[in-house]
C-alpha cells in the first residue's frame, strides 16, 4: 500500500516540478537532484531501496527551498518524506 502511495506522490511531484517557472541557479540544482532521486526511486523496486540518508537530506533541503514560493510543491515533498519514513527511511 505504501509503495503505491509513494509512486503516486512521485508522479504528482514530477507534474508539479514541470510547472516551476522561476528558476535561479540554486533552484536548478535542487530540481535536478529531485528529478534524479525520483527516477532512482521509480526505477528500483521501492521495497529494495536501502536507507539513504542523503536522499532524505536532499528532500528536506528541497522542502526548505520551495516552502515560500511553491507551497504546493513543498507539501508534496513533505508527503513523500512522510511516506518514506513509514517505509523505514
């Protein structure tokens, strides 16, 4: 159940990332990292992903980065972090 929810959240995040218009250098790096992490999460069987502290750190940094200007995107990232936490990350 949690794996399907995570996949749905990652799909939602992908759609929301495509709508981000204001991109400075920092935002570009954050977006690039998020996209790479999403691709990795979707490519691997979610149950086989090992604990990855850097993944959680990057998602928390993205959450902080988008919190003010993109609250909907931040909320989706928070849901993904919650889902990962339930899965043992």
